[in-house]
C-alpha cells in the first residue's frame, strides 16, 4: 500500500517539476534573444513559488533594468531569496551590492561576509573579491564578517 501511495504522489509531483523546468526554459530562451518582457512573465511566477534560479535571474533583470525599470532594491530582494536557497551566484551578487551600496546601505563587512560564503562554495572570483576587501578592512571587521558568515551558514542563509 505504501509503495502505491508513494508512486501516486511521485506521478502527481513529476508533471509540476517538469512544467516548472519548461517554464524556466521558456524564460531563458526569451532572455537569450533579448525578449526580457517574456522572460519576466515566465520567471516571476516561478520565483514567487520559490524557484531559486528564477529568483536569481529576476535579480539580474532588476539590477540591469531588463524587462522592467532598474530597481536595485528589488534586485537585492530576489538575490536574497535565491541565496536563502543556496544559490551561490546570489551570494556573489549580494557581496557586490553591499560593496557598492546599490539597493542596500554600503557595508564592506557584509560584502566580505557574502563573498566569504561564495568563496566557500568554490567561486574563485569571490575569493579575489573577498581577499581584496580584506586589505581594506580592519582585523576586527574581518573577524566580524567571518562570524556573520558562520552564523549565516548555520541559519541556512535565512535572515542574513
């Protein structure tokens, strides 16, 4: 009985996962041909449902003013949602947003924190950014950024 129930649930979920991937791919194809309005239309519902790659891409679109007016605060919001799900590209973008003060108050400690998290995910560029910023920060600021990174990871990136 349990096997039948498990199979029935899997058969119900699989079409939804496949439909999500198809909608994401439609948005990707549209963005690649410069049709950002269609990409926005395809990705927004997916992002609102928690699809991290769609959230990240909406962050990019908002940061670059593609498909909608440029809105750095919205970009930070989408990057943050993607980061909360472990999207390592979002970590790096959040580091940049904090370092530049776009969409958030400029804060090199938080920039270092996000780049440290991205670096620990294997992002070589984030290692360079973090190390460059470490040359500007005081030792106590670096320690604070490292503590914040540890706390963020421990909280599964929620509320960072």
